[in-house]
C-alpha cells in the first residue's frame, strides 16, 4: 500500500500533535476530569480541523467543525449552569 498523506511537512506535525492531544483528552474523559477534558478535546479537534483545511479535505473539515461546535456547546453549558 502506498501512503497518500504528506510526511514531515507542517500538516504532518500538526496531525500527530492533534492525535496525541485527543488521546490525552480521551484519558481525561474517562476519569471525568471536567472541564479540562472539554478544552483538551476541543484543542485536538481544532488542530485536526486545521489539518483538514491544509489538505483541503472536506470530510475532515465537516467532521471536525461539527465536533468543535459540540465541544464548545459543552464548555458553554458547563460554565453557564454553575
């Protein structure tokens, strides 16, 4: 199988930083470390959105935009119900 995504350019580094960030966010989710989990996951998704924009990949753009809206809604709900 031949690799189709770029390697060692800006998007490659952002992609791996985003992946690591989302893994850390998933750990925070599993231990219910609120609201840090929301901020970490939103950061990872924002980085993946940036990768989608760099690659002009509509599926990544749509998916990560929707997820980003969901996480920002969660952040707003967290701080507005206190």
